[in-house]
């Protein structure tokens, strides 16, 4: 049996659609400022990372400079803080408590494991990458960490992919703009 569209039902549908659209727009993309960090509390702005929803996860587009060339571990960490040389960010975001570092393409393991960040010889990172297991809304109130070393997406031979020291950090907030 069909339900007739009454004025009140139409208004309810339109209000619901507007609210849904507002939420989608609020999470359409955010830009996260990134900073070099050190154990003495020093920070230096190095650019931004734009995060936006895509059909296959989150598209991360870095616009970073003044980084050491090469491949670097890149992760979402638990806490929204870059204090204490990035250590206040806590461990890799792991809401399922897997305690396993398996990289961004495995369905088990830390959710915060992202594809590596590639920095050119000029110290710039601009190559977009895709985080296939994330939705933009899941990033809020966490931190991006860039590690000094590469990441092999495994806990062997070193824990957490062997990325080592935390060299850059950015707090993720839906208000990041």
C-alpha cells in the first residue's frame, strides 16, 4: 500500500535530507596542518595534508616541504596531540585492539596503518595516496604521524614496521578546514 506524501511528511523528508547533506559537507574534506617535532618541544610548520572522502576510502593529498628524502612510515595515532615530540599521540589507532601492524591493505591489524609517505629529493611530498579502510569521520580527534624511517607493513623484523622516531605530526580535527 502506498503512503501518500503529505506536506508534513515532505517537510520531514526535506529536513532529513538537508541534515544528511550538512553532515556529508562537513566531512567532505579537511586540511590538517603538519609540523616537524622534536623531543625538546620544538615545532616547525611543514605544510598540510588534505583528507577527503572517496569511493575507495580517504584520499590523502600531502603538500609538505622540508622533509628528508625517501620513504617514511605514515600513520593515524590514537590521541589528538603532538606534544612531547609526537609521543603524546600514543600508539597507532587500533579500535579493534588487534595489536598487529599489518599495513593499510589488510582487513585485520591497526586501522591507523596508512600507505607510506614518499618524499622527493627536493624534500617535498605531494604524491596523493589512498587509505582504503577509513572514512573521513573516523579520523577526527586523532593525529597523523610521519616517522623518520620507512614502513614494511609488518611487525618483523621490527615492531610497527620499523618506522622509528616520530619526526612530524598534525592534529586531526573536523574543524581543521
